[in-house]
């Protein structure tokens, strides 16, 4: 039949085709893992927001009472140690306050739509900075990827679509300058993606080992028993706050009556 | 180059708040530590309760102590160790100072049974200056939470005007509340109030119904009074066998009046003929 016009590939070309195939598989896998990581982060952030709003604020309040008590004690005793303890307690109270009322406390529940997930996967697959071939390319990809992350967290489908369009129309995505150069570039991309996949696994592991993740697992466990972990923690803290407040009140009453 | 690579891969995606906020991390860590400590305390508490049921009081107290090291705010553990000191169970001797120390902690956190015991300590001056006003306040706190025994004790304070102006209406209200929650002493008192028309219109049927509740819970005085009601046919149809059966229950608990009446009944031929038992 058309045997004569079959285009025979040179060994370099064959190798390049194989590597391109490998790269494409890796791109898909990486996009999946990036999506998984992004969702894990979003879930943890949402839980963290709830934790800070329901429990964290109470730690801040508890620390505030402890700092007030330390201050009264320092004034009464007047020793260097007591004053240092009061300063330390106040610093702790302020740290807890800003942590409990900061940016992280505003995170809300995140449920990405299938469309949003698909778009994010597409962006990660094509735009990923680890596909960059030079410094300028990488900078551009990093900018786009950061925007994509933001858009994903905000559930902004249009923004994700725009990022994809912007990337596809950019000159950086045009390829080719000879088989040998292509091969070098593809091999380098493969290495970068493999490295990133390993790194994602490490990040997933370390996120899972974080205290907020442990709290989340615990909360889910007890919620299966019909209990509310955060409410229980809040109740316990309210008691401790009451206790500290009473201690403060009795200490300041003693101060007033010599 | 490799250095640059590492830096670059670290940039994407954007960092999460879950790991980057130092303060937040420490708040989550505290939450986790507190949870672990409380679970640990809970385990010691349970183990201590098991020892208590096995009457191994020394071991039980040791468990309560360990539990409190993990969670010094654990109100039930505070109550348990406080009651151990109050009763002298598992300790070289009763120690009212330590009892008051621990029970106050639990009571201030709102633990009703601790509040009730603390009230008793103030009323009867166990290891503390007698203070009826304090006793009344702790009874009230516990009773308002629905602690039946405290309701009864609070009723007694009102009835006798201890730590408060005498007020039979208030006494009645608290006795009734405690009685409805199943406190046998309060049920007995209500029975007496109805039976003798004290603070309420006299009503034998009502008296019998409260005596019966208390008697069924094993209150010897109520068993005796119920026996009397059956014996004399007040508020119930006269029934010698019933009277004997309730006298006997009270007498078995050492109620002298019941033993006496039981003997009288047998002499008159009421009830089964087992004199030998009665004579004892």
C-alpha cells in the first residue's frame, strides 16, 4: 500500500516521541496531584478558620486573663521574675490574639465544582512552572500559576479560563528548534516534574502531620459518634476562662483591701 | 542551578495558612495537647472508678491524682478526689481541708454534687467555721441545677429558718421539686406535711402517695408511716397485711417504732404468724 511514504523516524526522533509521551503522562499525573494538594490545603484552611473562630478566640481570651493575673502578681510581688513573667504572659496573649483574629480565621468552607476542578487541572497540566525551559518562561508560568491558585481558592471559573487562554496565546508556548534541542528540553522537563511530584507527596505528608490536620481527623472521628469536638473544646475553655477570671477578681479584690 | 530549582519549586502553589502562620500553628498545637491531656485524664478517671467499684480505694485515689496531673480542671476528678478526702476512702484518714480544697474547685465550676457536699460542710462545720449563709448558697446553686439532695437540704433550711428567714412556702416548693426528682427524704417530708397539715391543707391521700414513693425507695420512716396509714385506714382502706409488711421493712432497717408496732400487730393476730422473727 503506502509503504514508500511511511516517514521513518531517526533514533533521536524516536527517543523524542517516547519522551514526549512520558512527559504527557507525567503532566496528567502532576495535575492530579496538584489538584489534590490544592484541595487538601483548602480543606485544612477552612477547618482552621472554623477552629480559630470557635476555639482559637477562646485561647486568646484565656491568655488575656492569665496576662492580667500575672500583671497583678507582678505589681504585688515587685520581683524581677514576676515582672518578666508578666511581660511574657502579655506577649503570649497578644500572639494568641493576632493568630485567632488574623487572616487565617477568615477562611471559609470550600467545595470546588467539577468544572472548577477540571479547569485547574488543565492549567496545572499546561502552565506548571516545572515545565519551564528558561528563566523568563518560568517567571511567567509562576505568575500565572499563582493567579490560578488564587482563582481556584475563590472558585473563580472565569479567571481560570482567562489564565488558560492567556497562556495558550503567549509566545513562550511555541516549541521547536531542532530534535536534539527538543530532546534535551523534554528530558529536563520530565526531571523537573518528577521532582515536583515527590515534593508534593512530601508536602501532603507534612500537611497531614500538622496539628490542624490531626484536629480535623479527630473532629471527624467524634462527629461520627454524634459529638462536636470544637464545641467540646470551646466548652472546656470557657470553664478555664471562668476559673482565670475568678482568680483575677479575687486577686484584685485582695489588692484593694490591704 | 539546583539551588535555584529548589527555590522555584517551593514557590508553587501559593503557601497555605495551615502551615505558615506561626501563631495559628501554636494554637492548633495547644488544642491538640489539651485534647490529649484530657483523654489521658479521662482514662485515669475511668480506671479509678473501676477500682472504686472493686473497693480498692487506695488505687482509686492514686488514679484520680494522676488524672488531675493531666487535667487539673477536670471537675469530675476534683469531685472524686474531694469526696475521697471527705469520706477518708483510700487515704490514711479523713481530711476536710483537702476535701474542701478540691470540692470548692469543682463546685465553682458548677459541679452540683460538689456544691451540695460543700453546703453540708458549711452547715455542719466539717473542717470549716459553721456558716449557714454559705451553706444555703451552695445548696441553692446545686438545687437550681436539679440536684435532688440539695433541693431537700435547701427546703430544710427554709423550713427551719437556717441561714435565711423561715419560709414554709419556699420549703414546700423545694421539697416538692426534690421529691419529684426522686429524693426520698423530701418525699417523706412532703408526706408528713400533708399528713399533719403543716404548711399545706391536711390531705391523707396525698400523704399516703408521698409516703409510698419514699417507702419504695427504702426510706424507713416513710415505710413506718405508710404502715401506720394502712393500720389505721387513713388515706387508704384499712389493711392489716399491708401494714405488717411495711412495718417489717422499716423494722428490718432498725426503726424502733416499726418493730414495736409489728409486735403489737402479731399479738393481735394481724399478718403472718412468724413471731420468732419479730422477737429478735
